[in-house]
C-alpha cells in the first residue's frame, strides 16, 4: 500500500488539502492531519454541509466522557472534583442548573439498562436510575469492581458495556515502554514486562456482581499501552479500542530516530479487540509508513526489524502519531445521513509532543464501517476546537475533544476537558 502523503494549509474556518490516494482501502495512514470539512457551522466549529453545532454547556470543569439517557439527560464525568463532586447531571440537556454527585474524579461514564455506570481512577460504580432517568440514591453507589491500579500515569478507567452483562475497563500502563527506569535514556525494557500482569490492556468484569476485585476480572485483550477510547459495537458484537502510542523515540534513541521520526511515530492504532488479542505493547509499536509492527528499541529493535512483533495483532486502521484518541462511538441513530450508520466517530484530544512539527489533532473524525471493518478513508468531521491555526500548531488550544455520546434523537454530543464545554451536533440537511 502506498503511504498517504498530504499537506494541510488552514485559515481559521477554511482549509485546503492535498491528498495522494491510498492504493488500498481500510489501512490508509496519513502522515499529518486529514481532510477538513468544508462548511462552517455553529459556535466556531467546522462541520460538513447540513450539520449544525450548538453549545449546550460551558465551563463545567474538566469534563471527560459523557452519556445521554433516553429522555435527554446528560451525565458528565469530571477529571477533577468541582465543589467536591465528580459527576454532573444536566436534566433534559439543560445546563442552567446542573446537579452533581459522586465524591470521586475519573473518566468513564455510561447509561445501560436502567443504570448509570461511572468510574474513578481505581474503581467502577453503578447507580440505579428511576423512571425519569435520574439516580435514585446518589450518595450510595454500588461498587462493581475496586482495587484497579492507579499510579498516576495513564490512570483513566474508561468503560463500555456489551449486551450480555459484561463491562470492559481500560487499565492503562503506568509506563512509556516498560523500562527498568521509565523514560530514562539507556534503561532497558523489562522482559517479560511485569506491568502486563495488572495493566496495559482491557479487563472484563460482570455488571451484576458487586464487590469484585481485580483478581475477579478477565484480561480480555493485552498489549495496549492506554486505551482511553473504547466502545462495544453492537452491530457486530465486538469490542473496539484506540491506543495512545508510546513517546520518546528520538530523545532516548537519537542514533536510530530523527526528530521528525519522533513526531511521526508510532501511529495511533484503531483496534478490533477480540478475547485473547495481543497488540504487542511494550515490545512492539506500529509504523504507519512501513505498515508493520516494529520491534521497540528498548528490546533490541533498530527501527526496521519486526522480530517477535511479526505475529502480534495489527490495527484495522492507523492514524497520525500522538493525536491522543480519547473517545469512540458507533453511530446507531437515524438523524444523520445513511453513510454514517454504524460508522465510528473518534474524538482526538490533540498532541503535545510532535515538535518540531506543528501540533495536531483537536478534532472529531469519522470512519465509515462495514461488517465491523473500516470501509473507506477516515475524514475530519468536526474541527475548530483549537481556536486558530496558530493555537493548533502550538498546542495551546481553546478546547480539547474528549467525550462522545449519542442523544435519543440521533444527535452527536462532544465534550471538552480543557474548559468544560459540551456541544450538540445535529443534521438539518437533505
């Protein structure tokens, strides 16, 4: 497959892209940023023709993931407590007087079968909802699982649920590449990596069994450095995850990688995670130019050799490096045009470590899907969160997309954990 090369030149609201075509579907891996939408819509956001964005809420705090109930209630999880609370409720989507509860910070939140699920950085809780989709007893959540590792780095416990009574929890690795001394020049990788025993993957627990501990879970998929974006795809009954790739290739191995290599490696991976999948972290990373899993330098790699990585599971699609995918949603509504049905929306939080290249990301992309696999190139769906080209390039942006949710009317909600905004995107075209 040919490497996709392209150039992005943007004004604040309009963008021009030059793209060289990919010779093969489903594995296109651009080097920098993808095509931007043509139309300006809503409060500073750029969207495809026919779509409109409205601001639902502003300055709520560090809003991470969000969930919307069948009657339009919005639940938002806060990374940091606000007035001592970590969950916000916007009744009917109204932000005028949000309620709050939960005395723990965190990332994950979901509504399923009459319950609200929420995570701290070390546990998962659930709350019974009443007929109005409001929590019956906000002060006494049921603890589903506790004792999950929290060592600060990569501690977001994002969650998703299937239709068979299981909940899946990301347990990110508190490490860059499992070195003896994390991120230290010259420190070797631990082999085998002990972190994989308790982190670096997705664990499965039963939703109907309270009081579980880590030992009661099943390591569903491993070799995933940090899968903040994960979602169960009910159309094919499979789990999907996007991985935050590793850092520091040039800083620690300047004889093998240039500063440009450091900005462009490794690719961010879109993974179909089946039970028993192994995606290779920390021993391997995915090189989008070579389209291979490459042996990491901490384990004897030279930037070209595959070695033990030849047999690990590969992504179903890859994205430019360091864009930080933070949310994944499979669209099941009927409001949007047919092309979006069962396709994947992904919120990219944006980079901080692509220098000397411009920082990138800070957008929501769309991936068309068919039978559980990408069915065409990915495209930028919503942009403008950065605020300007200059802010985007520097990384000092206005907003960072973090959470996604689908409303009962088929609208798409996007949250930001920089200032705490929530937007609602609707389709009014024909």
